[in-house]
C-alpha cells in the first residue's frame, strides 16, 4: 500500500472517531439554568407573538387544510 493513501485513510478515520467522542462528551455537559430571563427578551417575545396573529394582507389568505 502506498503511504499517501494510508495517511489519508488514517486521517479520515481519526477525524470520524474524534467527532464521535466529542459528541459523546458534549451530551454529558449540563447547561446552567438562569434564575430569571432578562426583561428585554420577555418583552420582545410578546411583541413577536402579537405581530404574527395579525390578519393577512389583502392578497394573502390563511393556510387551512381542507
């Protein structure tokens, strides 16, 4: 077997194994829970909800399954 092919296969195999190990390690990590949300984020989500519930424009109709 020629050496460039062997090096390329070893590199690809090492990359796949390292990514699998990284995913397993990241799955064990715990995200810290915040005590409260910042007030700016809470206000922004309510305005987004209100704007999405507006009536459609004149040339648009709501999507309803028939």
